[in-house]
């Protein structure tokens, strides 16, 4: 078997020589045998180069043949090396220190001066001549766009080939190739191509992208995966001060703040096309910061970037990404306008950053062509929608792709289509695919039906005791126009069965008109959220927390029926109308009471019957979704603003409804990306209830009696500690993304991330509403005299998956069972 593997690798290696004429790789050392990071490597008489990583390693290849290699670094003598073979790996290059630099510690460490540095002089000219990027120079624009997404399994060796996990799939290793960026072997496992026409109008700030064709290898339904990757590799402008990838803001080497975090070296000058350009190498001044290393070529008259390479340093505080590499090429027109023509993005997703660890390459190649300007289109063109799910787009003929591609597929990419079509028939691959789907979605897939979610199967609270739940949903594709969901649950302590059943139908794809209805009978922790709506499909986490601080027995039995309609008149603006009827009563009246005095009959009531009609407006600018069916998947969760407005009316006497009231609620949630200082999440909620209502219909300041960190709750409040009919709350939480810890030597290597937060709540409760619920004997208090507040400090990224928060109460220490201090935590996979 091992000889067969060696034969396959030999064939793959030999065939790769036909594609790349010169390959070099190795490590650069000083004369003390210490690796030299960020040394400059270039093929002599070319503009092809790279720099070493933090461990002095490098790899470089070119389609052309070169016979000499030049290696240089500040404070060391430049070395020219004769290449005797087309492929030279495992090179050990030793640089000698320059005699005049032996005593200059700053230069020896690779630090460059900010004064009298020609590279920084050029950088200042880039700032002074910097223009609005490309198409933003024109009133209107349109262009053709070709995008290719690819995933590759990398670091292929005999141990992986012989692994039991690939039993029955050995044939896939016939197509192993070598990365031109890292020199590692890789196996293509997924490919998606898309052709689009992009239109934009800078006067009215509108853009529209029309998909002309889409093709992917092996699977017809990869919209979520594709959209997720596109969001990770979102569009960026290298002239911006910060470039955002993987929810992190990296300092651009072209930014005005770059001189404080990068070293710059002017290394060369040459013609790029017909433009004379300077080459500047840059690398970080400190470790563990969100920075790049690489180089760029800049024109000597327009001071516009012609080419730029960016590679994230391995010490950067980012998880699950071992390498990240970017190439951009620009076409400079008329010495005044520069337009991007090519954008190449490659990342290496891996559990470990060790050099020999395996991972998955994610590659995106985007080509731009056929630019046209100042062709005006009516505003209606940008706002109107066609049916977004056109099957013809996903079933284009081969002739379409041959003419539409701006770059031909290489031989390995051509094989991917055939490879994955074959893999779909292999049982071993289906088994791996199913396991991955369960971990990603929480559902077990059957033909047309999903069982789950598995993560909510077991729960616990003081009323139900141990709770078991089983449910599922209809599911054929992500573009289903209808869906039915349901579940059943049983509590072993209260010995009662609960259930929920709902259905929804997408009437029109263009306007996303959806009608839905359902019924739910369950036990719920009311007041876990201020702006919760009458959702019949689920319940809050607070209702089933496995471990809680204090008793969790103030639960409510709810019987809810609802019918709703919603429509999306324009992108990310959702308008909804819901009619609901609910019956609320204590889950255990001996522990908790919702009793109120009926003002008309003067009799004591122990349950609330309420009919309500609610209108909601939800605007989520910047939200990205995938799927064209009744359900869509959000691909940039937590990375967009949310504005929510709810106006609801309680109608007394309709279906035995008990109360007349009006309720207005508003929520504004916004993440603020503060460049290199991290992300600030903010939420403002305000609301008021007009009319007299009992406890079950009032607004409860959301408490958190779990040990989980739940945003938009108050972790030191007990349930029903504050009850209001008029309220305002503010939540602020800032994640510094390790900016402070990265400057502390003992903590730097741990890549921890510091968090701080502050929360406040103010509210009022009328005397009429207090008296209405007096028979319940519940203490109803609102934070009226002074704003209730808490603050917290936290440490995230512990072992890359854990976060711990320490909370401190600011006031109201005399409240019953008031908690002055608390600790919460959470698990999650974050970049």
C-alpha cells in the first residue's frame, strides 16, 4: 500500500512541475542558528517575492524559470543564492550580520525608524494622494464579476491516506496537488462558481447584483455554506484603516495608524506593466496583534497601489485560522483612476497553528472586468426584485461557462466536479456528511423530515423536574415554500405532557409574504425578554436551565394560539401582523401567583385570558441571509443593526379576553466596530403599557438566574425582581479582542480576550397596576427612584472556546435576596 501511495504522490508531484517552473522553500537563520522572521525573499530580476514567517520559514513558486534567489533583512548582509534545480526544498539559509550593525539593538531586532525612512515618505504620499476607491469615483457604474470559491483538504500525507476514516474513499487522493502559496499538498473537495452583473449608483447610494449563473461541485444545495464563506471573506478596501475578516479588525498596512504597528522597508523599484513602481516590505512591530506581513508595489506618480500581498502573522489573536493570505491587483487608468481587477483570498482553517497540522484551505478568487460608468438607471431598478430563485441560473450549459469565465479552471478544479459527484455515491462519505450536519444544525436528517433539535432534548426546572423533549420539522431543501414544526415534552415532576405545533407558508417569494399559525401548551419563564413576541415555536433558555442560582419556580403555564402574516416590502425591512389568544396561569399556584381582582365582578381570578393584535416593524440593515424558502439562514449573526417597533392592542371581551390596553415597544441594537480597539455591542429598549393590566401582562426587567452569560439580561437580578409598565434599559458590552492582554508578556501567548460591560434599567409602575395584582401577594417594585445598574469584567477565548464573566451589582442591595456578585460563563466557537 505504501508503494501505491508513493506512486500517487510522485505522479502528482511530477505533474505539478509542468505548472510551476521554479519552487523554493526552507528556513532563514542568523549566525547564532536563530530563525529570522520577516526576511525578504525574491527571485532575482523579478517582482516575485515573499517574506519569512515568525519561525523564519518561507515558500515561493513561479510559472517562470529563475536561477538566482536574493535573501535580505535589515542589519544583515544580503545573500544571493544560485539555484541549481527547478525545485529546491528544505533550504537552510544563514545570513551574516553587517559589521556596522552589531551594536545597534533596534536594527538587529528588525525595527525600522519612523524618521528618515524612505518607505514611510512614500507611505505619506499614498495618504496624501489617496482617492475614493475605484468605482466610487463615478456617479454610476456597472461591471462583470466572476467569483470562484474552493475548499481543499491540506497537508496530505501517507498517514492521512491510510486513515480508517477514508476507507472506501481512497480514490480521492488521486488528485493531490501543491499550493503555490504554502507549498503544502492539498486535495480539492468543493468548488462553486458564480457569474454576476453588478450595478451601482453613488448618488443615491444603491447597489444591485444580479446573478447570471451558479455552479457547484457535487451538491445542488450549498447556499448556506457559500453565503457563510462570502461573509467571512466580505468585501474590503486596502486603503481603509482597518480590514475586517472573521469578525476581527486588522490594521491595514496602508492606514495612517500603520506606522505605529508596522515596520516598513523600501526594497526595490521596477516596471509593473508600463508603470514604474516602488516595492515596500512591511511586517509587524509586535506579536499577537491583528496585523499582516507582506509587500506592495506603488506607482511613482499617482501613488496608487498596483499590487499588494497581505499575510496574517501566526501570532495574531485569531482562532481556527492558521494562515490567511491575500493578493490584489489593480489596473491604473489615465494616471488618475485605479480599478481592482483581481482579488485572491486564501485561509487555512485548522484546530492548531502548528506547522504540520492538517486543515482546510478556503479560497476565493474574484475577477472584475468590463467596467462601464455614468449609465444612469432609475431608483426603481435597484428596489425592484425578480424571483430570486431561478432554476435556470443553477443549470447553465457548459457553453455558458466556457464563454463567461474570466479565468479557465485548472486541471484539478475541473476534476472536482467529477470527484464530488462520485463521492455522493460512497457510503463512508455520506456517513461523514451526516455527522457534520448533525453537529452544525442539531437535527438528524431523514427524507423530508428532520428530527430535533437534539440540544434541547433534556432540560430541568423546579416545576417540571427533569424534562424530555422530542420534535422535528419538515425539510426537503433550504428553499421549501412551506414548513411544519412540532414537538412534545414531558416533565417527570409535574407529570404533565406539553406540546407545540406550527405551520408556515411562503405565498410570494418576491415580497416574502408569509402566513403562519400554531398552538403551544407549555411551561414558560415569562419576563426573560422585554420585547418577546407571541412565538409558538419555542421557549426561553431560562425555562429549562440545568443549574440555576436560587429557585426557578415562578413559571407560567401558557396556552397560546396565534395567526400571523409578514411581508418584506424591501430588503431587510419586515412588516408583520399577529393575532393571538393566550391563557396564562401559574405552573404551581402554591409557589407562584398571578391572581388579580377582576374590577367588574370584584372576584378573584387566577388565570388571564387575553386576545391581542400586534403590528411589528423590524429593520435589519446589513443583514445577510441565504435560502429562498419560507425559512432563511442568517450568515452574519450579530454583525448588523436591528431596529424593532411593536404596537400591540389588547381587546377586552373578544374570545373572553379580560383587558383593554395598548403597548408600544422599541428596540435598537447596534454593534460598533472600533477598529483595533475591538467591538462594542449596544442595546437600547424602551416601552410603555397604556391601561391597567395584571402581573402576567406587565413588562418584567429580564433577569438571569442561570450560570450562562446571556446578552440583554441582568445576571444579578432574580425573576420578577423589577416589574414595570414603563421602562428603559441600556446594555453596553465591549470586547477588546486581546488588545490589552497582548501587551502583557506573561499573558501574550494565551491569546485571551478582555471584556467589560455595564447595564442599566429604569422603570415605573402605576399604583393602579400594583393594586390590581395585590391578591397575588407578589412584591411588585420598579426601579423608579434611581436607575438600577450592574457592571462586569470578563475573560474570553479561554482554551479558544470558553468565556467567564464576573458581575457586580451597583445598587438596590436592600431588595429581597439581592445578589451582589455573580459569575457566568459560556461556550462557543469564535474566530
